[in-house]
C-alpha cells in the first residue's frame, strides 16, 4: 500500500474505534507527511486540529500502529492552504469545538431568542445586548451557542481578543494569580479583552473574593464597551448567594432562557447530529430517539453514539430495530408512550379541577390556565397535531391551541412559578 491508502485505512479504522468522536469532516483531513514513524495529519482549521489532538489522538495512534504494524506517532497541524491571511488572535481558556457553530445549531421555539441574541452579539460585540445572559438546565445548548459566538467573531474579526472560560477556570486562575503574585497580569489580560465568555457563572456562589474580582472585571469591560456573555443554570434573580450588585449587572443587557426542545425539534437535532457524523438516518429512527429522550440534548447525542457504534460493528444499516437493540436498557423505563389523557389527568389532579372543566367553554382563570398548560404539555410531550390536541380539549381549533402554547412558553420564560409548575407536571407525567 502507498501512504495515501494507509491514511484512508487509518481514518476508516478510527471511525470504528471511536464512534463517539467520529465526524463527517474527517473527510477533510489530509495526509501531510508519513516519514520516520510520524504521521502528520493536516486539518482545515485550528479548532479541528485541537479537537483531534484532545479527543482523537489515541484512536489515530492505535489505528496507525494496527494497520502498519509499527510504532507510530501522530501529529495534527493546520495545513498552509487553510490558514487565514490574517492570523487570528489566540483564544484563551476553553478550546473552541469545531462542531458547535450556528450552522449546526437547531433552532426551535425552545431556544429562538437565545439563538437570535447570540447572532446579534457576534455581529456587533459590545454594542448589542451587553451583557448577554443565557440560562437553562444542563444539556439544552447554552455551551453550543457560546462556541458558535466565538467561531463567528473569530471569522469576522480575527484580531478580536477572546477569552472563553468556565467559571471554575476563572476562579482557579484568580486563586493561582494570588498565590503566585501575578494578579496584575491576570487582571490586565481579562480587562483588555474584546469578548469575555464565562460558562456556568452560578459557580461564583459563596466565593466572595472571586465575586469581588469578577465585579471589577465586569465593570472594566462594560465601561469600555467590550462584550460580556454569561451562562447559568437559573435566571439571575434565582442565583442565591451571589451578590446583589452582580445580579443587577447581569440584568443590564438581555436575559434569555433555553427550554427543553419539543418533539419536532428533538428529531431535527438527532438528524443534524447524525449528519455531523456522516450518517444518514431515516425519520423513523430519528422519531424513535426523539420519543425516548425528551429533555437533554447530550442524552440525544449519547443515544446516537450507541446506535452508530452498533451499526459500525455489525456493518449493518441503521434501522429502528437496530436502534432499539443499541439503546437496550435505556428504553424500558420509557416504553409506555405519553398520551393526552395522561397529561389531562396530571394537570387536573395538580390544579384540582375536573377533566370536564378543561373541555368546557369556561374561561375563568382557574380553568383557562390549566387548559392552556394541558395544550402546551401535549404539544411538548406528544406527537399529536394542534388539531388533535384541540379535539381532546373541547373541540378547539388549531389557532387556539397555538395561541395557548405561545402564551405558556412566554410565561415559562418570564415567570418562575409557571416554570416550576411545568417542571413538576412534566416530572409527574414522565414517571407515571
């Protein structure tokens, strides 16, 4: 075999060895050199090279050694033909993930505001929505949007100075700077940035010195019209044990919530994640995964990885039967599909109203709100159409159901008590 054929076999072997990190863009990798026991792999950009180095090095090394029968060292480089004419300013902290771009983000009712606001700040950092505060439960796409902003800023403003840190990194860097007497350098670096991104800012809780340092860093950046983007697991007003002066600053710009995706959005996410891995899956398989994983995008990815790994091992196409076999123990607790009757029973018990009241023409607040919540949950947790949902609730038309869903979605965004009600009802419905 020539070196080109060896490299093609290495890439194919890596897809089998490491299905979780296999990507369609492996086709863009190029053999740069294979001499002296070192395999040099060319990557289209820095984010791809760093991803391969961090996540794929062992698989590439194992594949290369297995195919050649020799000890092989693997290096990943950005090929000269892909380098930008202007070198981008190096990003600090978290390495930018090549998959997490705006193009790969699936937009739905659950995240439309967050997505639009991130696009806006990436086009005009420090001008629009500053600070931008995103919040929601784990696995809903907050971190994906942060990476996407960094990708976009680096593409359009390559000299922009970006620092992307999770909150733990910020705290540890601050502590290290104090211990080593480098606090002025730490402060100077952060306060001279064009874009500061902090993920999981809730970890500032009960860290008084770190909160004090972040307060002054925030002020310095804000006063100089530099972009600040923050994420947390809850709204600013719900960040207990964080100083009020910080919480008030978090609200100065735009606060946007990400919610759990509905069924159609989950299907679209599964299909897009599959394409990123070079897979073609039918709607029936996407529907199966979306039906059994309802709350967390990371769990959707995990289910897709399990299916891909089994298909690659068996050398078989991905079918619903293979998907069920791959998911195995993940399915039993969710085998019983959720029905509109399940939702009506849970809502009527929670609000102490009768099913007949929800199906009646009554418009009093104590009846109308539970009815709207029923419609919203039916739209989120089942595959029924708007017309079918309306039919179960007194024969209402699709526009009435759509209006109810939009109203509850807005209340979920703005009102913590409604949010808590929906979370509790969802838990009761899913656990039977």
